[in-house]
């Protein structure tokens, strides 16, 4: 169905207009390659890294000598010549090598573009290390070189042919690309970018303001609280014990690698639990509300505080707001961030009196000296965020 077309659906006797739109979704599955396939995957990781580093070195040298840069097309031409010199570059998937050049070109251009704008936080592309325990390469779909067989639980990838795969959820649509990766625990995954039809959620008349916190992950303007799982603290002792054991092993030995994988698996478990929780929360918020407002927090600045950095990383505000953003776009919702300098915690949501004493974070409850309203600090802040967001979008006077 084309973008913007509408169809009717009957739900328990009432008719609901649902809109379809074309979006790009990601689907990630674990794969179980044979030893022969693992060898080729690992070769492709190495070749992709070699190409990235080779052309980065060339770009740096050319810029130093002539103040010029190599274009993507020129790098592609040089890659063809390089393959003639180094026969082993012909073994892996050709798209993996081309995508390494594309990724380098994008990173290189981003650096200079952002610096022209005055953004000095944009880092210069770095050489890829062989010691990095996360490895990946990306290949493109063309002439049915990528296939998915849900019945037999297997996928076909360029050069690798059919691989056993845990296809835990189905999808329909056109595959654009596939990224093959190996995580620090040693597991292999494939991630598909799929262009597909998405059925938008029905419209609702609800609005919501969100106050992001540490004690509680999220407090809404209607008083609902989403708890912070505090996974880092929950697994802190177990993780510390595994890391102490790792420190005692001889680096590079078999026992060191076994222990490193144990540490990596625990990190992976923490990440998976955190991501699952964030997806559930973001999906609920987007499903229930048409307009969503939150703070535009300076997270990069906040993590510089040594007393809060671990807690801020643990709650993953950036990931939560990222999920709310793209899910809102998929479902014709409006997600808006109010100005980071707006004093949401200091203003009375009833009469707009500003109480500077509430700058102290230890004050969790306060009474407005102007109108006498008793406030919960976080709920009051979320109501103010909602009200300011509505003003920003000129939805209220």
C-alpha cells in the first residue's frame, strides 16, 4: 500500500481509520555459522578493517601534503587496483569492502562539515584496531543475494550461502542491507534493514510531559512512575568478581579468553535487560499519547560529574529519547523537547511562581509560598514540561 493511503478496520463494532506508511525497520537475529563460514566471516572482518585503515592513511597523507582529499569514487578506483596487488582481498564479499570506503567517506566529511559549523565535539575518524572485540561488516541486497527462509530457520548471505539462524520474529518487505557482526561474547548476529509498510497507531487526544530521573527512570505529568532497574548496581558485585578473576589471568592465554567471555556475557545480559525495558516503556508512551514532551538534557555535560556519571549511563536517557523519537515518527505522533534551560523543577505548575530554593536536588516535596499548593518535585516538573511544550508548539495561549 502506498504511503498515506488509508484503510478502515473494524474493532469490536467500531470503525477505526488506520494509515500505512513506508518505513525502514531493523531486525536482528542470532546466526550459527559453521567453522568454514566463521573463517570467511572473520576474513571479511579483517579485510574490511584493512580497507578502512588503508584509505584513511591515504586521506591523511594527501591532506598533509596537498591539502586535498580522496573522493569516494577515487577510492573505489584505487580499490580495484589494490585487489590486483593483494589477491586475498578478492575472497570476501565485495560489498563489505565498498561499504568500508563509504563509511570512511561519511565519517571524514562529517568531521569537516561539523568543524565548519563550529562543532568541535565531532571527532576525526580513527584507525580500527584488530584488538576490538566487536567486529562487523555490511553487505547490500542485489539480485536476490540475500534470502530469508522462515520455515527452515536459515538465511542466505553473499559468499556464505545458507546459514542456520534463530528467526524469532517474521517480517515482510524489501531487504536493503544486512550487517553481520560478532559481539565480545563471541556470538554472531545478522541485522537486516528492511523497507516495509507500517500500520500507524490510531490517533489519540492525550498529551504527556516526561521528567527524566535517576531514582525513578521516568515520571509523567499524570503521576505515573517508571522505576529505574538500576542494573549496574544490581550486577556490580558479580561483575567486579569476574573482572578481578580476569585480571589474574595471563593476557592472551586460553584461560584469559574464557574469563573475558564470561565478563562479556554478563555485560551483554545487562544491556539486553535494559534495552527490553526501554522498548516497553517507549512503546507504551507512544501508544497512549499523541503529543509527548520531555527535557532537552545536556547528557554529555552531565556525565562529566563523577558522582552521577555511572547512574546516568545506567538509566540510558539518550536511548530512551531516541526510541520515543523514531516510534513517534513512525506513528504520526509529535515528540518535542523543551529548552534545557527551562527551570521546570523551580516553577509552581499551579500559579507559575518561581521558587529558587528548589534548586537543591535534596528537596523532593515543597509547598508554593504564593498559592499554597503542595508539590512532588518530579510530578510538578513533568507538568511544567507539558505546559511549556504546548506553548512551544502554540497549542495553548
